[in-house]
C-alpha cells in the first residue's frame, strides 16, 4: 500500500525503526495532495513549506538520538477553524478570509510540540454550520468515495483529506456531528470526545456548550494515539476537565465479553435508509458474536434533540459571532458608512453567508426579551431531560450503538432545503446535547459502494471502554482496511 494510505501507527513504527524518514513521508503526502487535490479540494491552505521544515526538524531530532513522541513526523491536517500562527484561520468564511491568528490553538500547540507535520488547513461549512461543506464560502469538498457526493460536514475537508491520502490523520470539531458524520461518509473513524476532555482554546467558537475537538483517522488505534496527544486539562479553557488522562491504547485488543451494549430503538426511526439500518444491525450482531451482551435501550426524549439543538446552537452562535463586526475582528466594508451601526451592518451583511445569517437571526430571536423563556430556557430544560434519559440508559448498559447518519452520502444540492439538511444530524446531535463521547466507525458499504458508519456511545469519560469496543469490532469486521477508489489517474494506487 502507498505510504499516504497507511495508518499513523504503522508509519510511526517505520519512522522509529529509521526505515522511513519524516521528509520522505512528508513528500509522499505532499505529492498526493498535488495529484488529487484538484479533484477532492479538501484544503483551504496547503502548508507545504511549513510541513517540510517540520519534517526536517523531526529527522534531525531523531538523528541526534532523541526519543520522540509517538506521532512525531506524522502528517496531520487541521480544520480551518483552529488557530495556527503560520497559516490563515478562515473558518471557510469571507469574514475571516485574511485572518492569521496571533497564537496556536492548544490542540495545535500540542501537535506541534509532539512533532506532527502540518499538511494544511481544511475546508469546512462556514463557521462549522452545516453537514456537507456546501456552506463553505470558498468551494465545496468532494467525497473521495464518489466525487459527485458530499464528504459530510462540517469537517468535510479533514475527512476527505484523510480518506484521499492527502493527510495521514486530521483534526475536526464536532458541535452536532461534524466529526462523526464526515467520518461515516468517508469510511473513517471519528471521535467526539466527552465535553471538556479536549481544550477548546483557539477553536473559533460556534456553540460553546456543544463544541469539542477530536480526531479523524483511518482506524481506532490512530484515534487512540491522537486522543492521547489532545486530551487533558488546559488552564486556558475553563470548561476543560481537570482529571487524569488514561492511555487510550491500553484497552485495545482486550476482549469485550460481558460488555453490555444497548440499542436505543428510537434511533432507528422511520426515514433511516434501509441499507444503513441493515449494516448497523449486522455490526451489532457481530459485536454480540464477540461476546457482548446486547439489549434494547430506550431514550424517549431523544426526538427533542434536533429541535432543541436548533434553538441552543444558533443562540450561542449569535452571541459568539457578535465579535465579527469589522472593528477588531472580521471583514470591514469599504463602502462609505454614516456611523458605527451602519459599519457593523454593512460589514456583516457583505461577509456572512446565508446559513450563518439564518442562524444569527434565529439565535438573536430566541435570546431576545420576551422569547427567551419560551425558547432558550425551555430548550435548556429539555436538555436536562435528555441527559436524564442517557444517564438511565448507562445504568443498564456500558455502550450504546446506533447509526451515525440516517442516510448514505448524498449528492451535492440534494439537500438544498435547510430543514432536510438539519435532519441529517438527527443521530449525532443528542450526544452533543448531553456531552457524552461517541465514535463513528466503518461498518460496511451500500450496494452502490458508499460508506456506512456505526456510532458507539459511552458515558462521560468512558473513552477507554468506548475505543476498546470499537477496536474489537473494527478488527473483526475489517472495513477500515479499504481505501477510497480515486484511481490511478489521481497519482496512486486505489
Ligand atoms: N450539522 C450541524 C449543524 O449544522 C452540526 C455542525 C457541527 O457539528 N459543527 O449545526
């Protein structure tokens, strides 16, 4: 298999044994970017020069006999809503088109420190609002499994880059599914960690009580390795959890006999694509054959997840995005304006895309005096009900299993109506609303060859057990070993 299609842990082993240099690996990935990026369009900014310097530095440190962290020399793509000092951070928005942050996000600083090689900043739905990358202000990213379809979103660029071999691993952010759904659409592993497990410092905020950063990788071991690097307390993020970080590779390979897996029946609602439901049910049977004890679970309030998310997320977004007024942050109009208010109005009207404007309006409405109690406060109360449902499920089960996405990767333009796009997140959103961790992993392909993902969830900070079960399934099922068929014309083997 071509270098760019291999996993980080395999490559790390080759690097450690000096059978491969970081520069060779970096060149292989940059070569792949050159070959396929015109078709995939995963990157807003490719950081070729930075990457080469970083790779050289890793080789020099290794040559000097230094004992390097596990992911040193591994090419990593960063979603373009995380701050980096050496490349713009655009959020795929005209608002921040030329913005270069004066500091690194904590996750970026950690990856830099660990010797990761930054391939570039990946495309997303503007300010992470969307499920397909079609809301990017710059261009749409294509799904490497079928270039006429969406890679999912909002972390579609990170997912497409990893699936196409344009990065070995990637960082995404997940507010309502933006890591897991693209992972599912691109046949990758994507983890949304427990809220507070990973620092949000330097992540451009969308909805602060829901946002989490996490990995997009080709297998579960890579997710564990990247999480080991990302997780942990950060004094710069007051919501980051001050508790020990276990080594997430430790439980990989342990058998899962006796682990109780609940299948929440409400998640297989009408409207789930039958091919998705079949693949997920087959995966659950496979988990059972590995010794897990499977039973039906119930989360009766889960149908409120989507409507309450679309109150809470836009409310928080309307507040977070108020800072982009063209004064300190954001695009400033060049048209003559009479006063400050007009400056704000004109600058914001010119630069926010339609979906972001829609959310700002919904959020401002829901937070306004007179409506706050009826919408925002009520949504927060429903959120508590949702949490209680999940707490109850976890009294009975260790893990829950259900589809990541109710549908297969869709064609561009197929979900032009915003409500139908929102519906695509029905399976992922409740997880953010309650703050638990959940992972999406490949569980098969449709008759047309499109990837399908199963979602596994666990209670707060139970990532070790979550990845233990995910790994057991992955290793027995083997779907993670397939690569997107971009074809020889794209410069590499399929
Ligand atoms: N698709 C969801 C939305 O549009 C979730 C996005 C995300 O997780 N960033 O809000």
